[in-house]
């Protein structure tokens, strides 16, 4: 591994660096843990921001700073303890105080590593109830943010736009993979009209955009020693979106009985126990501000995200794997198949989900 201390020395860190090692398994940025020698100095997380994807790093960091500042104020006002573990802290660089550093080639940022905390790749009904409460609370805290946030990736969760990108990929057929994926394209086409419902409702003035996390994968949440949620991490995609983003994308991974790239499709199912627990937790903390249209469409959101992810993985496969990191040649194809299987399982459970939500909707 390349020596990263010239980078870390650009940030006002406390303590002496012991080691820097890779951390986590995100598909976009490169992440490292920076361990310090002194027990009273924090450890840090160093990230190389993928600026091919986040082309406006200034906008990206502005969103993150605004959101963490607002949440910190809310936690302080609520008299919470342990606040440094409940919201991320970014370290300014030593030259101009920005929360990122450009070395002429790459963009880097550093945040405090949250101690005695862990993430999960899979959840239990109990921890997903906590997760539901945490993401609902995250949205609730941001309902009254006064700073304006921009979309750090324009049209990120816009289903019409994602379908358009897929169509463009198919038309270009850059690496000759279209013929092989026809059956998957048919699965996607059949559902296209119903899946763009959020955009339609928004144009009709019936569905608001709110500040959402937009990458609520289960592994983007930190839990403490007692499996309580501490905070939500990976804030790159915090931006205005429909609440469906956070609700739906959590269930896509959290309520899936397998990994998002499971090759054995018989293992990919929608787990109703997780759905029930997460939904109860979410409605408990978000129920206050959600509108009836938002609540009524939660089952749609559960289907929308495996669908959208299938569209994105498949477009990347067709484009020759230019966006997501892959571990083997047809990884994006395997991912797409798993997302379609997940979608089918969600659809099979939709009537049951509707009944469950109707019975619990706040009035
Ligand atoms: C990406 O960075 P990571 O792995 O948490 C992606 C998400 C996808 C996810 C699929 C900026 O998230 O939108 O849902 O992969 N983030 C971006 O695993 O595209
Ligand atoms: Mg992540």
C-alpha cells in the first residue's frame, strides 16, 4: 500500500500515527483507518473521494457539513450524551480549513473514527427496529434544516433518469453485452410505468422532497455495544429526495436474506420479519411528519429500490463496468439478477405489506 502519511499530515490530527489500513467494503470511495498511538487521541477514518462520481467535491462537503452541524445542534438541544459517537466529525485541512484536501490528483477527507462501534452486513428484527427508528429520526431531525442542499449527484434516485441511462446504454451497446441480457431488460421494461410513480406524484405536487440519506444500506449504520444505533455514516449522498429512498434502500439490503450479489437466487428472499420490525421503528420516529401519500406508498418504495438497483447494475454491466467496483467479470450481472429476484419476492409480499402498514399508519 502507498504511504498515506503525506496526506494525513495535511489535516490537523491529534496523536502519532501507528498504522493506516484499508477499511470497509464500499463500492465507490477508498476508505482507510488511521490508528494513533496515544490512548487519548482518537483514531481517524481517511477517505479518498471518488471524484469521477462526486464531481463537485465542494458541494458534496457542503451538504455533509450542513447536515452534521444541524444534527449536532439538535442532539445538543435534546441534552443527549455521547454526541461525538452520534454524529460524524470532519477534520479541517491545515491550509485553508476546508474539510477536504486536494493533492493535485485526488480528493481526501478525514473524520473521527467512532470508537467501540460496529456495523453489520445483516440485521435481526430487533436491530432493524432500531435501524428504522434511526433513519426515521435522521429524516425527522433534518425536516427543518435551514441551509439549502444541492443534489451532490444530480437525479441520483430519479427513476425516470435511471431508466433513461439504461436505454442509452442499450442503444450504445459499448461492449456487446445487450443480446445476453434481453430477458433482464424485459423484466425491467414491464414494470417501468409503475416504477416512475414517485416522479409523477412529485410533478403533480403530491409528493415532497425532503433531506434524505440516499444510501441506507444496512452497513451504513453504526451500532453500539448494546446494539443501539449510534449514527448513520456514509453521508455522501445526503440530499433532497423522496423519503422512499431511505425506507426502500434499507429494506433492499436489510430485509434481504442474502447479500446483494448472491449468485444462488434461491437464497434471495424478502424477509417479512425484518420488514415488520423496520417499518414499526420507522413509523415511530417518522410518523409525525409523513403525509398519507408517503405512508401509503411505502410498499412501492420497498419494490422501487431493488428495481432501481437492478437498473443501475445492469446499465453498468452493459457499459462495461465503469461505475461500480467489481470483483469478477460478470459481477454486475450477478448483482442485477439478485436484485430482480429480490424485487419479485417483494412483489409477492406486497398485499401483506399493505395491510400491515394500513393497520399502523398514524391518523
Ligand atoms: C454504492 O458507496 P456504497 O457502496 O455505500 C452506491 C449506492 C448503491 C450501492 C450498491 C454514490 O454505495 O447508491 O446503492 O453502492 N453509491 C453511489 O451497493 O452510487
Ligand atoms: Mg457504504
